[in-house]
C-alpha cells in the first residue's frame, strides 16, 4: 500500500494484530461452564484478562454461559465504578475531510453533505448553549483535513475553555480527531486537552482496506493503529481506543481491542483510559453492508465481555444507541455516556430537534435532553457525575491511580460526583430532576461511612448551596 506518511512511528510501532492467531482463538471449541467460571473469577479479582481468556468467554453462546457473564459484568461495574455515570457532550467543529471512509457521511466523495467549519463566533454560541444545559465536559470532533492541524485544534480547545457565562464553564475538552505525529500531540497537549480518542474502526486488515479506499491518510492501517502510542510518547497519556462495530465480525474486534489495550499496557505501563464501541448507524449517502451488523443481544454481550476483560478501563456508550438499548447496556459496565447530544455542525443552536441528515455524520438514536437523561439515571439509582477533577489536579497517566489508591472511589469519585451533581441541580435542572437529585444525594450520604471525608463533603455541599462552585476533591 502506498503510504503518505513520512513521520516516525512510536517505539512500539509495529503491526501487533495477528489475524491468524485471533481467528484461531475464535475457532476453538466452546469453553464449558467451569472454565467460564474460572475466568470470571479472575475478572472479579479485578485482574485484566488475556486475549486467550477473553476468547474463551466469547466461545460459549449458551444462555447459561451468557447469563453468568452478564451477572459478573453487572457486579464488577458496581465494585469498580460504583453507580457513577460520567456525562459529556460531543461538539462537531468541522466536517471537511480528505478521506473516503465508506461508512461516514463526511467522506470526500459524498456530494450531498453540507460542508462547514465552525468559526470562532459559531463555537462560542455552541459552547454557551452546552454550558446552559449544564455540560462541563466536551469531546470535540473533526474530519481529517489539512485545515484541522494540531495548531487549529489547540486553538479551538483554548477558545472553548475561555467561553464562560454566569456559572457555566467547560472544564475538560477531549478530542476525537485524526492521528497526529509526536509534535502534533505536544501542541494539542499544551492546550490542556483531556483524552485523545482514535478509533481503529476495524482491526481486520482486508476489511480496513475495503472500507478506506483510495490513497488517503486513513488508508494507512499502521499509522492509525500506532496513533495513540505516539500520543502517549508525546505525553498525551490519556488516550481512548475504539472499534466501529458492524464492519467486521464483532468477536474479532473485541479480541483486537483487548490486544490493543494490552499492547499499550505492556509498552507504556498505562492502558487506554477508555474504550468506545460505536455501532454503525445510517448516514447520508451510506449504503450499509448488512453482513456484520451487530444485533442488540450481541451488542449487550460484547459490552459485558469487554467489562470483564479490562476491569479498569472506562467504557463509553454514545447516543448513537436508542434510549432503550442505552438503558439495558448501561448496567453491564458502562462508565460514561453523552446526553443532550447534537452532531450537526452548529446543531446546539441551529437545528432544533429534527436531525438533518445532510448536516450530520450519522443519525443519532437518543436525542433526549440532558435533563431527561439525568432524571432517568437518578430514578434508576445511578449517580450522574460531571466530575473533571483528576485531570485538572494532575491525576492522569497511570490512570490505574484511580484503583491503585485504596478508597479512591469512596474518597474522591463519589464525593466529586455529588458536588458536581448538586451544581447541576442548582444551576440547570428542572424542578422534577432537582427533586430526584436531592433525594439521590441524601441517599448517597446515608450510604457513606461516618468520618472526616463525609464531614468535608457535607461542608462543601453546604458551600455549593450558598453559591460556591468548582470544589473538587
Ligand atoms: N475524522 C476523524 C477520524 O476518522 O478519526 C474523527 C472521527 S469521526 C468524525 C468519529 C467516529 O465516528 C469515527 O472514528 C467512526 O468510528 C464513527 N463513525 C463514522 N461513521 C459512522 C456511522 N455511520 N455510524 C456510527 N459511527 C460512525
Ligand atoms: Fe473523514 Fe473521519 Fe468520516 Fe473518515 S470517519 S470520512 S476520516 S470524518
């Protein structure tokens, strides 16, 4: 394949996806229930699984095996993350793109899509709308185009942090954009980005070639596969990986994601902060190849198996999925969701509630307002969190910090979830959501052991009631 890439790969930059080995693992006879139980026991002890063990969990389709996996994933999520769900929103900045990804409305050969790059003033309007809703954490999304170089992305991020109104502010900006070279990552890092996310789309080489036709940057599988490793080397050590489910066999993608996570862990002593598992959605001018589309039952299974395989990696479930699927899948190990999302360029102020196909990358499944999603979470005993403390207080990188320090969740995550939730309730919530939230905070306080941390938390909650804001532990 012709490569357009001249920059250097990371020190761990080789093609570590051994397709034949993965296919062989997937071809094995099903594991019996005893073997499944042994592997689950390892996950429950919060040890990451090997690729081989993950393959064994995927090998048995019987209801008995699948039910065991679901029960374990539910439990592990509660043990590791508690009932917190972190909220964020996507902000599409520009859809110019020189790639030609078959599945995406932004591909260069799609003449139907309306091309646009938000100007400074447009971005300000979008950010103000997001702040008014109550968002504190965004992910900015870009097509791949010379216009969207590292400098441009860094400027957008700085601009977003500078937009404030009343009590509204964005405290963390994550990025989903094309892979960069080392220097590029240094530039975006200097703007204070949170996570840098790159999805491999499919780890299957032949499928990758087929869905990324022509001589484009994206057609270079290895440059993309190596993208987050270069980010880590450039000290953007908070990275997210993902696969676009529906392009190839979902089991293959799960094993490849686990391979990727273990590769990073082995070479950099830090795994990905998050894994995303978007499912293919209808998109303008896109004819979906139905062979590998993932049904709801398999989707649920893949999330549960990922939860067990990488106990300490955050799992992100997006509004691509309809509300009922989100409701079900949430309990199997998801730690972050977006809500109130609009993905048309300018969609937070211009598009209203209708989704305009020619203006968006794909069609969203869940466009309920943030307030409604928060209320539902509260009513189902989840704790919505707008916390951005770790990264702002320098607790990144060896993200296993979160788990290595005893009592981390109890002492930091839950208190931060409660303070940021109270800020949301006071500044943005409807009366119904506020009532549900106040009841949830009381419930959580009752669950907390008595001691200095609980007293500090109560004191901070009182300060927030009196107008104090942004008081992270
Ligand atoms: N252009 C950059 C890139 O390709 O890495 C930024 C990301 S793109 C705007 C965000 C992600 O959306 C892609 O990585 C892909 O996984 C996903 N995506 C593209 N088309 C999709 C579709 N039809 N349905 C669901 N997700 C899609
Ligand atoms: Fe461009 Fe990204 Fe869409 Fe591919 S997925 S066409 S690179 S915006």
